[in-house]
C-alpha cells in the first residue's frame, strides 16, 4: 500500500483542465474494494499477506463550495480476521456522512481530497437494526482522489478509516475499541442542471458574455468567437480574419481616414468618406485618381479641370481660352465658323453660307451691296433703297399710273369691261420685270348713292383687279387691294366732270 500513498502525495500537486462539479452539483458513485481490521486480535492495516474481505458501496455527494462538499457513503460487505491467535468474521453495513475538503478547485482534472465525518455500522446479515447490532463510527475519516475521465465521469480512489464506538465485534474486550480500514475504488457521475441563460454551453458563473445570441459559437468564457482578437465578435465583424476597429465593424484602416480598407478605393492614401477614402488636393470633390487636373479645382463633367471661359472645353485643351460667353465652340475650344468665311457663327447672319464680312457673313450673288438674305432681287443688280432690286423706270412708273386710269367697270358693278383686260395684261408684264415690287390697288367712287354701298363697291372692284393679276401669275403677297369709297375725292362731286375723275382706280408700286 505504500506505493499508493506515494502516488496520492504526487497528485496533490497536480492540476489540469476543467470539471463539472460546480455546475452539476450532485454526484453519485458506485464503489467496491476490501475491508481490513485492527483490534485486540491484531492489525491487518496495509498488510497484503492476509485474506481481504470484499465489500461494495454507493456514495452521494452534494457540492457546497469550490473546495467543499457533503458525502453520504453506504457500504455492505464483510469484516473479519484470521490468524492462529484468533479470528472472527461478520457481515456489516455502514452509512456515514462525511465533510470533504478538496485540495484543488473544480477546474482540476485530478482532485485529491480529505474527509471527516461520522455514521454507524450494522453488524447483521439480514439488516436487523437493534442496539446490539449497531456500532457508531466516531469518527470516520480518510483521504482519496478523483480522476476526471469525462466531463461528468470520475474515477474515485479512497481510504476510509472508521474508529468504532464498540470493543466487542472481535470477541475481545480490553478497553481498546475496534477500528476498520476500507480500501475503495469506483466510478462516480456528476449530474444536475447548470445555469446557462444564453444557452451557449458555458455556465453562467463562467460566462463573461451572458447575453450571447443563441446558436453562436463561443469560447471557453462564453463570449462569441473573435478570431482576429480585435474586440469585435466574428458575427459582427465584417473582416473576421483581419484585426480592425470597432467603429469600422472590425475592419482595418491602414491610412486611418475612417474608411475600412475593404471599402476604401485608396487604402494607402488618406481621403474622405464622400470620395470613398481617396484624397482630393484641389478640393473640387473629385478624387485625385480620377482628376485630370488634381492641382486645380474643376468640374465633374470635365474630369476635374477648370474652364475659365465656360465653353465646355477644359483649359488644358482650350486653344481659345477667352471665348465669349454662349459662343459654341469646336473640340479645341474655339468659336465655330461652319462656312469658313471668317465670320463666327454667332456673328454670322448666314452661318451656313460663305459670305462677306461687311455683309455679316452673307453672300451677295448679284454684287449690288445688298446681302442675298435681304435682297428682294438677289440675281438682279439693284439698289439698297429698293432692297436690291432695280429702280422702276420713269416710263414704267408712268405706264402703271396710266393703266390705272384706263380700268373701267360696268355701272354699279365690280365686273371689268373688256377694254380693261389689255391694260391689265400690260401691267402684268411690268410687274414681272420688277419681281420685288409690290402693288397697291386703291378703289374710289363719287358721292352718288349710299356711303356704305360706295365703300363696298370700291373694295369689290379692287378685288376684281387683284384676282385678275393673280390669275396671270402675280403672287398674292405682292398685291394689296383697298377700297376707299367716296372718302378721297380728287375733284368736286358737284359737277359731272368732277364725279368722273373721282370714279377711279389708283395703282402704286412699293418695295
């Protein structure tokens, strides 16, 4: 038995991982072993040269504190002694309550212990309890060791010394009470429900993160796994494999601009949040990496370059940097001159036709100094006064006046007399020579009859003349017909001659 004692002493100084007795506060054990006697007949303690008497038992323990528990041990077996000097043999049942002290805490896989307590011994095969059959253990004590085989399974080895209250079980009475030594070994099991409010498998007493969301993997302290040890649990960590910052959901920020590297488009240069972590030296809200002009504030549509004349061409590409506002420019930033006549489009009255600078860029086909766009006779040399058309000759002007005096109508009618057609045909020829000339046809009457009637009749007669001329190809836009009635007399309506002069058609040309 000495090697056993030495082994126990060595184990008193060893410890290991964890046990479950704190959380599972109950323990039940099943033991077996042998019993030895010491009394008047002799001493078998730790003697192996004599027969051992077998026994078995059961123990129930209740956790009290880190190093203490109460243990109820019940055994049944045989106690005896066999020597030439004397012998005896009796069946015995024992029950004892022991207060156990564990030298190491619940976190140890090997836990040596000492105990002391008391109980009784029943010497009767059939368990007939009488005062003659019962002795008391006063006290019982011993030592042992528990080896953790599994989280809730222990191997138990213990030595239980019982000092009996009686001195007669060996048949000898000499004033020295009998004593017994039980050598026991067995298996015990921890059971009970540990408190684990967040159901993460770590008891509340050990859980440093008692509110862990369910179903999350946790470490031995009950806290969510944090692989990169940055203080942000993996389930909240956007970068679980990289040490980072809590403010960035556990992601690193090498340039320390407040933007996580995984979202930072410029992770090696400090920038701004608005530019996804990229710098902007000129402060134009365009990241330097995208800015054609990183040292000069510019516009987004020009890739960060300035445009002094606001023509849409950045200054670095603009060959005409002082273009007037609102002038359309080419790719080089210069004002356009589509017809290449030296007059810019915005200053060119005829931007699609090459012309003359003095005529605002418009052509003058007939060279009469009147631009074609203003020349009523662009293919005939005319005068500026006549809008580019030739002046009406005196002969033609006189002819027109004469023709007006030779136009006659039926009495009280707007119908032309046949003789008037010859005159109008001559008028057509004159108008065709002067295509830009417009003709005003004025109708007049004398004062005979109703004023309203005379006004209506004069208007109808001018319309008749106008329609005739249109029928011969003269454009309506060149003709104006106005009836004046009796409002503009040339002579005295009191005489027949005067009234005859007042009944007339007047033709006037204009440009």
